[in-house]
């Protein structure tokens, strides 16, 4: 059953245990939820005295738990959770995943906290220790609430349905009960080192955001001491000149403690010290926190390129917290009390001198952030947010560059089934039905392209003329982008700070890229790339919106980003024109396979797909004008041919010629409408899949009913081919000799190996099932070829170095000999003896 509360039920069982006669009886945890077994629960009463009930419990039978105060503080501060309760929510989410899959597992998670410690010495640490390289991240099992920093991190092993043996993720979270969850330099160091830990292991990094931005502090010691030089001591309301301290306080604050900088001045005949700078003895008072914020902003940007990053916004997140949300790209936002803001509404009101905003949600709630594409998903409560994160993780490899999490779909769907949903020509439809299927009016399931119930849409609130998400094809996860063919609305809210502003509702036509939808497309491609997902684009675009407003709104810039995103892609990409879909003009330019021919392929639905520079109507109006239509009439119409013959006869009077001309004009007018249709049909026949294939702009035509099966086998073949191709490129990446082997050249090498095998032909190379079967049967042989290839490149490198001539050859030869010497010292005696024999045989000595 579903859980409508957003809470996870935690049950712990204790016994009363006395270690020695006369000693206090204490609580001993003997059982509870699997969170406790996985070290993700807080074990609240563990080790507490039964008589006192612990420090926070005055009752003989305690009814509260030690962290109830923190939980109440987190709830009050931002309607969020105490950070040490988060692992239990992840446990509940993974358990729910197993329940939804119709299975059960006893332990679904193990959790180890990541703690920053000094690498040398003991005691506390600062950001300077990090900059000096004197800190290390240690995996530690320690009690909940033992943190003295407002940032905590764990490495969690999640036993999900896709990875029953476990997958690791790093979870970082603000402790909103520690100085309001603000970012000081120590918090920044914990965040950065935990993120670096995730990058080193190439595992996903999740950040749960609930904070108040960079920490702001004041030098309290100085605050209690300074004095004011008023312009008129009798009338302080007239203002002041400066702040100062007397001689004794100067000696203490400036000379001894270096808390201030001051200069001597005379005040009423006495020397005092005018304060010019306040340093303070407390840590993390101001701008140093911004330095730390810059450090973790850069780290998050780098992490987003290297690994899977996601932010789960469960409370207010401010300033640097908001930037971390965006820099991590993928965002899940709770719909209540979780605004993503740069500045609080109270500060803005004060800045403008009028009460304009009433809540932070007006600035960064989901109605803003979900609608502008900052938040990918908007969810109702904390548990739903964690469940959404687990679902998202189910599509991506356990580590960057790893194998995709392919699931068995038997009993759920069939790879070879035909696709039931087919769009009707000229009739708008929900494109989600094309890819995901739907229930018809009779409640019967009408299947789509992907596996049933596998499609998860993201960024649904933004740029609605493009739909993006993740789905599975035969159990293989894929990124998917599809055109919305219906008109959508873009709503721009009125800013309360602008009295003249009003809400704007903009109609956006389907099958057209606007600035926002072009940017959404590029962003989705980049997200899929860093998730190592293959991608399919169901392309049905007539072009880009090129009106003045959209040109001003940078549609050209965002359209170019689509090309940039494809160029960087390194997994298979299929661009498919669906039934009755079309790609025209500039839209084709940013989708063509030659943008990145090492990964991209284009296909079109048989018969009904179209592609060309202009739509047929436009092409006919430009290239098949009225004079061309008339010429075609006179070539094809029997009546006009007869009239043309009569007009050329000799001996006709002027009246007879004029009568023939009138008949010709009348006939041309009568035929013009149908010949205009003929011209459109003629132009459209230049845009068919048959011509696309003939001129080499698509790989082949694909029958829509069987497209699911075709692309499944094509995807499997491409994934296997890409894996072998990467191994070839790695084998050829030796030293500096020669140009690096390109992926296209590696594919050509695989094809040459295929054709060398007896019985294989060029036609069979295009057969996906034959290719997969050959790779499986020849796996050992292919490994031998890879080893030989690597050896050949090493030989080539050595020969090139030793025969280069001059100092290069001399130094290079010495380097090779020294390298062999150093390597031999790491070998066992048997390995060294074998190396000697190999050298003797090779050199003939």
C-alpha cells in the first residue's frame, strides 16, 4: 500500500541491562528496523540510564528521544528533517521499491558516516588544514548527533532491485539545527571532501539541501567593548564620527589578540584608537565563508561533469545553497516550505522599502523553480522526494562509465511485441502515448514504444513544447526526447515588485523549437551524457521560431547548444522521425548524424515520415510558381494540348485566335487549384524516407509497428560495439607515438575483424543479431586481438623513440632501459628470470 503521510515508521526494541551489581541499569538495543541493523538509525536510547532516561529525559520511563529537540528545531526552521533521520528515509524508499517489484529483502542498506579528520596530529581542524593537505576523509561508525560541523556525509550501500548486491552513493546533507544550517568554512570542507570522495570512486553524489546560505557573524568580543565618538556627546541623535577603543582595550584586542586594527586619534584631549578593521577571534564571521562557498561551487560544477549529481531540496536553501542546486543540475524539490532563493523576502522588502513579498515561496517555490527548469521534479513530501531519487538512480550505472542497469522484463512486457499506438495524420495527440502507451476509452492498454510503466518524465513544468525523461527499452535504460505536437502555454508571472507588471500567457505552437524548449533539449542531452545513457530523439520539428521576440530571446544561442551537447556525447544516439513526423530546415541542421558520426544515427518511419529544407507547401510556392504550373498543365492536359495545336494552325482569323486564347485562360484557371495540389505532392515526394535513404542522410526506413524490436536489437549491438571500441581506443593509447585512434577508426577496425571471419559479409555486418552473436562467439579471439593491438602500439612507440635520432633517441633509449630496470625491481625472482630470458631471445644474446 502507498504511504500518504511522507513519514517512515521506525521501531526499536530495547532490554534493561546491568553490567555489574549495583551499577545503573541501561537500555540495550536488541532489535528494530533494518535501518538500525544497517547503522542508519539513531539508536536513541542505546546506553542511557533506565533510572534517568538520559540527559533529556527526566522521567523514569522516558517517552522522548534525545534528538526530538533537533527534530522540532528542523521542523520549525524549514519544515524539514533532522539530517540523521535521512538514512532511514532512504531505507524506507528502497524497501518500497522491492515491495513494488513484488519481492522482499531483509537488509536493503548499509550506512557509514564520512568524517573529516586531521591527517597529521590531533585536535580540531580548519579550512587552512585542508588547503595545506592535512585532512583526510575517514569512514566511521559513530553515534548520530556526534557531529560538530553543520554538514554531514555518508557513503550508503543501497541494495536496490537493479543492484541486489549493492550500489554505493555518497549522501551529503546540511544539519539545519547547527547554526541554522549555514555554510561556514568547516561545512564547506566537509562538503568538498565528501564530493571528492564520490568523484574518486566515480559513484553518484546526492545532496539534501536545507540551509540558510553563507554564515554571517559578528565579533562578539569587540561588540561588547567598542565605544562611539559622537559628534555631540550631549546630542547623540546628531550622529557620530567613528568607533573606537581606549588604551587598555586596544592593548587587549589589537596588540594581544589581533581582533581589530586601529589608529591613534585624539578625543577630548585623550588618546584613543579609532577602529579601522574588525578581524574578530571567532571563526567564520564573513567573507572567508564566501571563499569556501566559491570552493564548493567549483567542486559541484566539476562533479557534475565527472559523476551523477543530484540535489534533493527538503527545506529552504539560500545563496550558495541555491547555486549548488543549479550547479548540480538534477533537482527534486518538495512543494512546500522548500524555496530555492538567493535572498530572503524580508531582505528584499527592506531593500525596496515596501512590503512587496509575503513569503520566500514567491521567490523560489516550485511555482517558480519547477516552471523555469531549475527543479526537474516537484514532490509533495520528504519520503516522496527520496523515492523519486531512488527511482532516478535506477536508470543509471552504479559508477560512472559502468554497465547500464538492465532489468529482466519478462512478465512485464515483450521485446518483440508490435507497437499498438499509431498517430493519425493531421490529428494532434499526446506524444507520451507514442512512447509510453496509454489506456484507451475502454480501459484497454494501448502499448507504446518503451516498456510498460518505465517512462519517467522530468522538467515537465518548463518549456512544454519538448518532453524529456528516462525509460527502458527491453529493460535497457535510455534517455528520451520527443516533440510536443500540440500548442502549449508558457506563463510568466507578474512580479509584485513591479506595479505595472501583469501575468503573461504566451502560446507556443507545437513542432517548433522556442528559446526555452531549445535550451531544455540541450540541457537534457547533457544530463543524459553524464548519466551514461544511450539516447533516442523522436524528432518532429518544423524548425526554430525565428520571430523578433524569439531572436531577441536568444533562440539562435540555445539552438547552438543542442549541437554542442551532441558533439560531447559518447553513447549511442538514435534520431528517429516518427510516423507523420517531419524535420525541416534548421531543425535538421542541429539533429543530423554528421554532427557526431561516431555515435549518432538517423532513421525515419516508413512511408509517412518527411524531411527537407522547407515544407512541401513552402517549397512549391518558391520553386513551383504559377508559370511552372501553367507549363505543366500545357504538358499534361489534353484539352490544353488541343487548344495549343489549334492556335498554331495557319489561316486563323483574329477573332478565332482570341477565342482560343480565352478558352486557354479559362482552362488554366479551372485547373490551377488541382495543379497547385499536384505541385505540393511533387515537392513532398522529394522529402520521403526513400529519398532520404537514397541520398545517405538516414540509415534506413523503419516500420513503426516493429520499431520497438528493431531499435532494441540495434541498441544492444551498439552498446556491445561501443564497449569493444573503447577497449580498442584504450589499447591504442600508449605513450606519445602517433595520433590517438578515433572511435570511427576503431569501429572500422571491428568491421575488418568481422569480415575476416569465414562466412561473414558486408550485408551481415548490418544485421544486428548476427553481429551480436559473432561478438559473443569470438569473445576470446577478440581479447587476443586487443592484446596484440596493445603490443603493436607499444612496439611502435619504442621503435619510434629509439630511432628518432639525436638526443631524442639517446635519452629515449636510456629511459626505456631505466624503465625496465625499475619495473624489474618490483617483480618476483621468477618474473625477473622470465624477463631476462625474453630479452635474451629478443636480442639474440
